[in-house]
């Protein structure tokens, strides 16, 4: 036993002399998380991160069987689901972890918004977070097409057509997105490359920046708590907070396994570019509010095509969301900013109502 | 002697920096240009289709019925109106380019994606579509239905 310990410490010392482990250890020991009545929201980012790691692991496994071409994609997923041992499990977990990850990212976003955690000096953390959310949605959009089924085909057709709505650059951007003028096998290979290589590389950079900033700046304490005297209590990150994180992750694994077993991912009907769009076509739930809004807009608003108005409004909404740290002057000065809380509540209510209407609307008009 | 020396070194340094900067810039452009051109897809041969003969006969489409067909590499829709007339349209919705279908219960053309309706002349009559469907000419030659672009 003694011998074993001394051998371990010898390895430790050898590494420490070469790469300097001691500062990392003291950093981890020093890291603390404030404890107050809103501390529960500090776990949401870590949960999103964990689900992203699940996506990387299951995604790499799916690469082994998936074939990115219009002739083979659907069949390769079918083979994976029916013949490959645990293929259904890996794909279903990838499907569910993707949905839960985006759900957690939204919870994380709104909790950060309501706790005003974007105020100085954490503006860059907010910016990188919004970019990561956009990347998550891009992951979802590109991944949705890969099984090459009917629903995905039309969702991609509509989704990329929206890119083409933008003035001036629209046509060009549409061609880049589709790899041609139509959604074809060229679109599939393009989306595949973006989904498995380009997005992960960009996400790696922004995730690195995001986590670095969280380490450097520590957890933000909401103004209401800060103004009533800084929180007296704090918790060690290692091991107290981290172990609580880990319990949450275990619950997530159990939930993923349950969802995968009882509600496995569907494959649907193979895409046929010449068949009409099926009734009840819908995008992934996180695009539903935008999809339903576009459905409700009239053909023309003030002489401009309705879809252009809708798409531009959503784009401006995104820019507004991104710039919140600069727009919320009161929070930046440490004052309370009820207006941004109300804007947050209004946006949340709008998304929830539109999503509900989207799912309850009569598909036959 | 030292006085005229200084500007010379500084302008020399400035020149070297300028040279380095423009070389770096030129290098970046020469590396990025092929990448950008690579990402832009090559021009597809424009579908030269101006007319197709449908793979079904006039007898196979009843009144108040719609049948999809291929017009080159684009989807088309042939409709026999309740009055018995044959009409052909591009099946690409003018809203966000989903493929439309004929609704027997409504006797109208419908896009399932965003609930757009077109009448039997292809006019956008309800929902978000901003323009009418493109219409094609239909000619029946014996057993054959020939659909062609409007001249």
C-alpha cells in the first residue's frame, strides 16, 4: 500500500515539474459558489454542458454507421435502428439529449436573464452564451435533415427558404446553404459536414471562452441579493458543488435512458422530393413558435411580403437579445431594472403561447 | 550625423512593417479565396425542360382529382377540375417552396406547410402565399398528356 502511494506521488511530482499541476489544484480548491435562495439556477449551465458531452459521445458512435448521401442515408439509419445492437439506444439518446440540451440552454438563458447575470463584467460571457445557443439551434437544424425522411426534407426546404428571404444576400446565402438551388443530396452532404465538423469546431472555441470566463469571473450574484448585503454563505466548488452537479447528471442519464426506451426516435417515411408536403408537417419544437408565427402572418404587410416582415422581426429580436448587456443601463449601474425583467417575461410568454398554438392548430386548416 | 539617421531607420522600419502587413494580408486572401470558391456550389446545368409527357393517361385522372408529376427536376401538379378540365401547375408553393397538393374536400390546391390555399387557376386565395402558382399549358394528344411551359 505504502509502495503504491509513493509510486503515485512520484508520477504526480514528475508531471508537476513538467506541466505545473499545483496551480491548477490550488485554483480548484479556491473556487467557491455563492449560496443563496437562487443558487439552484447555477446548475443549469453545467447540465447543458453535460448533455453536450453526451451528444459528442453518441454522435461519434452514430458516425460509424451513418452514410451521408440521398440514396443511403435513410437506409443506413434504418439499418442502425433495426440490425445494429443498441443502435436504437444510441440514436434515441442522441435524439433526446439534443432536445434536452436545447431545453436546458433556454432555461439557462432565461435564468441568467432574470438574475441579470449579464451585467458588467460578464458581458462577454453573455455574448458567447448567445452564440452557443445559436450554434445549438444550428446543430438541431442540420441534424434534423440527416435521416433524410419526409418531415426533415420539408422542414429543411422551408428553413433554408427563409434564409433566401433576406434582401440582397438571400439568394446567394440560400445557394450556399443548400449546395444548389434545391434541397438535394448535395444539401445532405453539406449539412452533414457542418453538423459533424464545422459546428463542433466553432462550438469548441466558444465553449472554451465561455467556461474560461466563468472560471475567471466567478458566479454572478443577483442584484436583489447583492443589495441586501453580499451573500454570507459560499460553497466549495470541489467537492461540494461538483458532487451536486454530478447527482443532476446521473438523474439526466436515467431520464435519457427512460425516454430512449419508452419513446425511441422515429424514422418516418423516406424523403421524396416529388411528393407533396404531408399534412401536419412541423419543425422541431424549438422552432415551433417561429414556424407558427409565419403561418399566421398575412401574405402582405404594408406592401411587403409577410414572411420577410416576420423573418426580419425575428432577426432583430436575436440582435436585441445579443445586445442586452449594453442596452440594460440600469443593471449595468447595479440598479434594479424591472423593464428587462418584464421584457423577458413577455418574450417567454410569447414563445410559450405560440408553441402551444402551433401544436394545437388544426393541421388541415 | 545622428539627426538624418533617425528618420531613415524609422521609415525603413515602417516600410518593412508595411511589407510584412501587406504580405500577410495577401497570403490570407490567397488562402481564403479558394476556400470561399470551394464552398459556393458549381452551377448546375439549368433544367432545359420546356415540355414533358406525363406517365399516365387522361383516363387515369378523375374529375376533382390531383396528380403530382415531374417537370424536369421540379415537382408539378396536374388537376382535373370538377368541371372536367385538365390544368397543370408548378407544385412549388410561392411562400416557402413546399410541395403543394390537391384537396378533394376543398376542390382547391393546398400547401400543408403553412396552410396556404390556391384556387383552380393557381391564384393565391388564402394564407401566407404572396404570389399565384406558375401555370403550365396542357395538351391532350390521344392517350398522352403533354405539359409545357407557357410561351
